[in-house]
C-alpha cells in the first residue's frame, strides 16, 4: 500500500494518491508511514527534476499533493518525519524584487536533498537577512533576484552581512534571471548557480556532502 | 470585388506605411532635414532586409531595448517616468538621440501611474505603490480566474473580461460584475431591463472612474505619439506596431498565475487546451488591429512560461507551441511580422519553433546559445539579441565590443541578425550601451 502511494505521488497521479492516503488512514495506518511514503515520493520527484524529466508543473503538483496528504493524515502532524539534515540554508528574494518561481524551486530542491531550509520569501531587506542569519545560523545563504536592480541589492545584502560580522564562515550563493559569474564577483558572493541543481550542488559541496 | 492581397503584399503595404510616417492628423510627417529622411528610410530598410532573409542589409542593424534604463540614464526615477510625462518624454528622447541605434521602442514601457491609481490596478505594484520609487513595476501574480471558470472564459471571452476579470484586477471597476449580458439585447420586449445596471450608483461611479482614466490615458498617449513623431522626424523609427501574447502566457500570466496554469496541465488539460484555442483568434486580432492602426508591421510577443526549465519539451509542444504558432501564422497572414522575445533560455525549443514560414518573423533571443540558434531557428527567422544585461551593467566597453563582434560573426553571418541586448534592462553603464551600438556600425558592414 505504502509503495503504491509512493508511486502514485511520484508519477503525478493525484486522485489515486489522495484516495490511497485516505484508505490508509481509514485502515489505521500510522500517520508517520503515510508521510514517510510522501517524503520518499518527493525524493523521487526531485531526482526526476534533476534528470530533466520533470519540470515546473510536476514540482508544483507535488507540493499540492503533499499539502493535501498532510491535511488528510492529520493537521497536527503537519511535519514530515525528520530525516537527517546536512545543514541549514537561508534563502530569499532580495529587496525590491518580488519574483519567486525560481527561488521556490531552489527551496524545494534543497529540501528534498536533505537541507533544513528557511525561506524568507520575496522583497527581503538586507536587515532581515542579517537578523535571520543570527537566529537561524545557516551555513549557506541563497540570494535570489530576477531584475537587474537585484545586482546592486545583492551587493548591499552581502555588505550588510559583512558589516554585521557574520560573513566569516558563511557561504553565499546567488541566482535568478540575468545573474552570472560577473554579478557574483560584483556582489561579493561565493558562487552563483545557473539553476536549482547548481544551487543544490553548491550547498552540498560547502557543507561537505558528497 | 476588391482583389485580395497576399500576405506578402500585405506585409509590403505595412512596411511602406512604416516608411512614410504620418502626423496625428494623418498628413505626411515632415522630416527635420533631407538627411533625417534618408536615415529614417535606410534604418527601416536595414531592419526589413534583416527580417526578410532575401538579401543582406548594408550592415547589421542595432537596437537598444530597455525597460527603465532611460530613467536611470537621465538621473530620474521610474516613479518620475510614470507620473511626469514631460520627464518621460525628455528621458526617452535623450536616450534615443544619444545612443543612435537604428530603432527605438518608444516610451510606452513605464505606463501612466496616475491612470493605474484612478482604476486601483491590482495586477501590478508600481513605484510608490508597493515598490520603491527607484524600482520598476512588478507583477502580482494570482488566480484572477479560478480553476472552475474555464467554461465561462471559453463560452464568452469578452464577457468574461468585462464582467469577471476587470472587476478583479481594477478595484474601481468592481461594480462591472453587475453589467448586463449584452447579447440579451434583442427586441423591444424587455430590452430596458438590460440597462438597469447603468442606473445603479456604484456602476455609474465605475464609469466615472473609467472616463477619468480614459482622459489620463489619452494625455499619456499624446505624449508618446508626439515623441515618436519627433524622433521619426529626426530619423529614428519606432520598432513595434503593437503587442500581443502567446495564449499560454495570456492565461498563465494574467488569468490563472504560474501555479494555476501548471496545475491545470495535470488537472484539466483539455479545458486549458480549449481555452487557448478560444483565445487564439482574439490574440491575432489584437496584434493585427494594432498594426493596422499604427501602420507598422512588427508585433511584439514577450514569451514567458515556455522557456527551458518551465515545461518539458513534450509539454511545450503540446501546450505552449501550437497556439503560439497559430497566433504567429495569423499575424503573418495579415502582413504582420511577429517579434517573439524568447526570454530566458530557449535552447531545447529552437528546433521546434523553427517551424514557421521563412523570412516572416523576428526573434529576440535572451540567453540561448546564439550559434545553435543561428543554425536552427536562424534558417527561417531573423534573430535579435543577445548581449547580456549583466555585461551591460558590470562589464567594460571592450568586453561588450568583443562579445558583439562574436555575435556579428556567428549570428550575423549572411544577414538575418539585429544586434541588441537580450532582455529588458534597467541598469547599465552608458559606455557599454554605446559600445554595443558602435560595434554594429563599425564592425557590422556586409561586404
């Protein structure tokens, strides 16, 4: 049953997945077992995205299925079973920019690849990044931006982090829209990722995961 | 009966109209000098030759396609561009005259801020309204059409826009939900019932806002028209005769949002396909109508959600491409030159989108590999682009020149290429923009 659920989610059969989850709840299955299957399916979806067989529609539908299944299982159990986390990544779209599609994919992919991700959303000020770094203590910070104005704001954000004395030991990656290695140098970031997989590889490299 | 013109003849008619600009009264526009007239005609001919792929232009044409860059170049803010039309005029005028590219895109992009305020526009945040005065406007994506409203859209697209969509994206037009069903106005019997909504105070207030907004739009458009006429008189043609969209983006950007349309691909693919088919003739009409009105053939289509990474190739070929292709063919049939902008990367799509009649389209290329683009899409279409925004902002004039030369060598080989930036930009170093323009002029001549 649990294997069937994994496959239904991973293969984008939404109705079947929800029906199976309901049947499992009614049949007295452990909530953790159902959520564990959902987590397993998310890993497969992440792998398929990395391989280039899945794209935005699949990632978005996967997120929707996951939400609905956690609702079915029990709202108070809305957390997936903890898996071993490689490290923490703080991510957000920089101030003045409200684009989020690319950033959301990076968050999703980091999450399914075993990172503890704190996503600050869009239009995040340098100050908010600094505060979140203090509280969350990430190893990696990801700055996203779609507009050309983001180049300067990324630079300001990195500088604010430096000024706050938090730059040492912290890895900063940037990505989105027109961002490339030139912008990385300009902003004073450690690397840029041209897509979500590049972001995951960078984070893995930096925290020492193979 | 009047003889039907062929698509080629219709295109030629539009190019001829573009070559003979009119003032707002419909009289021939006087040029500032014989030299300006010569330059104006040479520039359009250069663009036309590049597009048609029949012969090489005298040299590679060059365009600069900014969003808010003219504001920053003139030390002004995007907010000033949207609220002070004199500044808008001055900024875009100076920008065009200083860089002297072959074509400009007019000053339409910033849009009239007061107009948006009057109508309480919700689809975008703009300087001073949700984003800071120094930043460009940005889209507030949402589900402005719900998942269960496809049938309503398909059954009556115009009615859906007036009674459902407009009330959702313009706060001031919320009472339009009460507007009557116009095809119900048929006979004397009961006909007056249909007009009751127009007597209701909130609907009347919405119309008052509409009149006020219309007045504002007219004032703004007058400034744009005057600017275009002035620049034409000085020898600088404006590139775009109008604008339309890919049906997939029309639904995905405007009505359903990214999340909505991506879910529809799985949850209700047939409805999505039917809706795109229903909208296709309207998107053609939008572009053709604009070209007829402006007398300019090139119709801009910014492409958004079909880029590499958004959809699989299979999804692109099923959901994105067929109706976009139909829109472009419909435009071509009426003599227009579709100018899609392949924003982001289009590498895996190039061989698919190549399937269009030769010499009829102009493709703005952002980050796709230009050598590959030339070998695939470039066999049938003129390419425009792809100097990167990051290079214009942070590079040196030497880097820009080297990059532009390489583009001219690869994409410019044999004609069919217009040198330009690849994506709309707000920020750049002036010397880099100048280096791009100069390279086309100094290095781009065809022997």
